[in-house]
C-alpha cells in the first residue's frame, strides 16, 4: 500500500475521509501487469474531484503510484485508489486549502462466483441526491447495509432501488437489461455510481446498434425484461439467471455484447 | 487522541470508516471537566450500533476513554467519539465478525459567533433514506458540500432541504421553529440527524407546555414561521434573526425555553 506515494499502512486519524466520508475512490482491474481502462478511471476521478472541490493529484503522480504497485504482478488483481480531502480537524466545512491524500492498494481478485447469478431485491434504498449522483465517493453506508442484506440472504448480488422505487444499480455493479431487443441501463441523474465499465458498455452497445440507451426501470417492471446483467471494472460482465423466484433466459445478447467489448480493447473479458 | 484506548494519531488505512463511511460519531460538550448529557450520547450510540450492526464497545470502555481525555480540562471543549466497523479489506459487505474501532479526541470549541445568526438555504439536498434517517453516521458528504456552500456565502449556517423540499435541519444543527405559538421541529423519519440536544429540547418544550411537536416544514412555509432557532450538543441554542433576506423577531420563546433547559440540567447554557 502507498499513502501519498510512500509505503505505509496507516493514515492520520484526522483524515476527512475517515471522519466525514469526504473522498472518492476507483477500483481497477490489473491484467497481465497493466491496469485496464486506466485513462477512463483517471478521467472519471478528475471530473469527480471538480464536482466535490477535491484537489486532484495529477495524472503523473497517480500513474507513478499505480505503476509501482502493479510492477511485476503476474496475477490479475484489483487496485484500489482512494482520494480524500486530507486532514481537516473538526467540522464539516472543508479547509480553504485542502492538501488531499491518496491511498493506493493492491488486492486479490474476489472469487468469480458462478457463471450465472441469482440476485435479490435489497430493502436498503438509495437516497436521491443530484449533487452526489454518479460519483464513486466513499460515503457508502447505503451500499454497506445492502451488501450485508445480500450476504445474509445468500444471493450473489442485490438490486437497489431509489427512494421512488426505480431500479438504479446493484450493490457493487451497474445493471443493464434487455427490453424490446435493446440493451438499456437506468439513468443515474439522481442516484447511483456512473461506472467506468457501464460507460464502456453503453458506448459498445451503441456502436453495435444493439442499445446503450438510458431508460428508467421501475421495480414493478422487472418481470417484463428479457435479460439482466451486471458489470463493473473488476469483474467485467455477469449474467443474471434469477431475480428472486423469476428465471431469466441465457442472454444471447450478452455474449454478443461481450465479443464487442473484447474487440474494443477489454481483452481481459475474453 | 485515543485509538482503541491507547494514545495514537493514526488508524490503519484498511479501516472501513475511511473506505466506506462505515461508522458513527458523537460530538459532546465538555464543561467544567464533565461531559454534558453523556448518558444520552451513549444511549444514542448504543441504539445506532444496533441499527447498523456495529459492535458497541460497552459503556465502561467509552467512559474510561472519555474520562482520560476530559481529566484536568479546565476549559470547555468538544469531545469527538468515532466508532467504525474496524478493518475490513476490500468490498462493501461487512466482515462476519467485525472488531470495530473507537477513536476519541479532544478539540477546542468552535468560535461562538454572533448572538443572532443569519442562515441561508443550501442547494445541496439531503437524500431521503429511512434506513439511515436519524443516525449520526460518518457518511456525511452531503453535509460537507452544504457546509462549503455556507462558508462561500458567508452565512452563519445553512438550512438543508430533503429531496422533496421539506426543511430537515441545518448543516451542523437541528432546527426548531415557532408557529402558532408552539415550538416545533421537523420529523426525521426520512432524513436528518436525531440530535441529543434536539431530543432534550423536545422533552423540555413538552414539559413546559410550549410545544415539542414534530411538524413538517415545507420550504415555502419558511415565511410563515414566527421564529427559528438552531441547536446542537456543543453550542446549545442559537437564535436566528435572518433567513436569506427575511428578518425574524427576537424570540422570547427561545429565552423561556433556555431557562427550562437550564432547570433540567443543561447548566452550560446559562
């Protein structure tokens, strides 16, 4: 683990990430010594820093940290990059001149799990908040409680609704669904994390002429969709074959999409 | 500062408080060497731990930590107590056997500010989430962004609305308002922090026969109220004499209430 570029295992207890969830993170896939989609990850991070008024350390420092941890890693792994506003004493108001802090760590990949996943519906909802929607920030207590539900129920993943009953995402994946032959995903204007892999899937489905549209999906419309799949930047694509008690088909569209993603450079999906 | 009962300035970077906002906190007033309302603070913390499934360290350890920091402090101060779920690796799902971590720190009181405060309306909203409503958790990015608005605008405090346009609280205070001669406060069933001082004010106003009811307050009803005041466990009560461009009266009800609070043991308010 590197903290501000130096090997370390701790951070100051005054860090605003710890005290107020005041920060952002990225989780990246390391494949054959390279970080997949790194430019997209850093681009999202840069834009998110602008939205939160967080200092962005610059591409050069982040590339150097990542390179140092990734170097010589033969096994695929997950790289986690956290940016916080740094130390800030007591009180919500950010210091006028925040220094920021960056923490980069390497982790074994989570178990791949089954080929096709069973998902349930979490009772923990996502609050609607246009100021935070889309950001991969570290104030993630909603996801923590939903993930605890998933574990307790023995599902592979759990769908999360917003306060208005719209399906937004799963606890650690974005969701895509097949409806009327089109691959669609919920808009994230009011809640949810705008994933790097989600964006790549949108662009790929659009380029292949098979979808990519953002469409709201109400909870009571889940029985009308023809397929559901999940994605994130570490796992790639996951097929869902069961929502609660409802079985879903094998999803030819998903395999078609996967081949398109591989053609567009997502080699670790093949 | 004490981390798990020992003097320390750092925490492991793997702490789930840092990585996911997975924790709770209390901010307490130290007055003449004693922590005001300590039983109420610990009671809230204990109940909040149950709601989040966080391990509660027990009253004895928390009393010992607090006693150690408070001992010999002649000046009034603020004591901050953070409980996190402890270390937890990568992934939202809480470990089956979370160890938890407790961090207790002593801080100078914030400046008291003027006698009567000017408040504005923050554009950052509070997401509605019944699972988290009322909890003083550390996933506080909404408050951070709202507090940045307050600082930029030069207000003393800022009111926060929920996603539906209801007034819920201020960035670091609960709010009470006078309407039809009654002291009322917004319900916190969907958003907001259920403050220890808020609860004491509710009980006191009720016992005095001057209010204590929870009543929704829409944004467009702010021009109809007769007085507004703010409270928290560190500052006590604050009178508001201006909301945006609207002047508010001197608030005799507030002085009446303050005397009732002092009688009920809130001696540091006198």
